C-alpha cells in the first residue's frame, strides 16, 4: 500500500514539472569543426537555425510557448544535420540538446506531456555527452538529472518498469558522484531521493526505499525538500 501511495504522489508532482534548463549558447559557426566544406545552402540553413534557436529562447523567456515550438520545429532538422556532420563535437551536441529541451519544456507548459517524452529521450544522450566532457557544469548536470528522472517517472506511469530503471540508475550515479564533492547541494540531495524512490518503484527492491529514508530525513531536517519530493518524503517518513 505504501509503495503505491508513493508512486502516485511522486508522479503527480515530478513528472509534470519541466526542469530548469542550462541554456547552452548556439555555436557561432559549425564550419570550423565540419569535416567537409559546407555548401552555400547549408550555411544559410545553419545561420537560420541559429537565429531561430535564439528567437525560441527569447520567446520562451517571454512565456510565448507556441512561438518557441514553432521556431524550434523549423530549426531542429538543420540542428540534427549539424550534429550528424561531426557527432563528437561537444558544442554542437549541446546545441541540439538545448534545442530539444527548450521545445520539450514549452510543450510541457502547454500541458502536452506526451510530446515531451520523445524530445527528452533524444536529448538525454546528448546531455550525457556534454556532461561527460564537463562534469563541473552544474547547469548541465541538473538538466540531465531532471530529464532522466522525468523519463523514468513517465515510464513508471505507463507501468514500463524495465525502461524506467536505467534512467533512475544513471540519475542516481550522477547525483552520488556530485554529492561526494558537494554534499551540501540541495538540488543533488533532492535528486538522489527522487532517483532512489524511482528505483524502488521500478525494481521492487526494498533496499532502495530504505536508502531513501535517511536522505528524506536529511531533506526535512535541513528544510530543503523540494515541492516534487515533499509528498513522497511525507509518505515514507510520516507528515511533519
């Protein structure tokens, strides 16, 4: 009974909240890293994609989510092409990851949750690539963990526990690594709790729930429980 209560409360708050994105700057030009010379048409398309990306950022900041989505839907095919020319280019990977995440967050703001999942699914490995190249970037780390937890929660909402598990496992590994060097970080502490609860739900292993309890107590004692985690903390520890 307790387990089902946690799942319901946790999903109803965490899944529907879009993470705060670390805004990656679009590359000034991809020509420098392109393995082959670009045609005039490719350069024109690339410059337009960069302009549309910038406009989408501004539209989202102004709360115009329809305009954000429209700009990025036109830009994403070109951004994907830029990345495909040189998959190892970290800056371009961040460009695509940011574009996908901005679009997903605007869909979320419109209440279109189903549109978020494929965009987050495509963005996650790109954010992982960027994170592996710069683990000190807290914004990238936070965005990646938020995406992984949300993907895990969405899979749990569909009773797809096998798909949910690796998302939570990756999120937990990242948060534990981060907390080893920054134990006072409230975002990391909340992410660790979220990941442990998600793993308990996706695997049925009670050990994850037991591991979540002291983290929940830490969150409560320090007064740093975020809104997404509060119902689950109250469910496993009792209302404060």
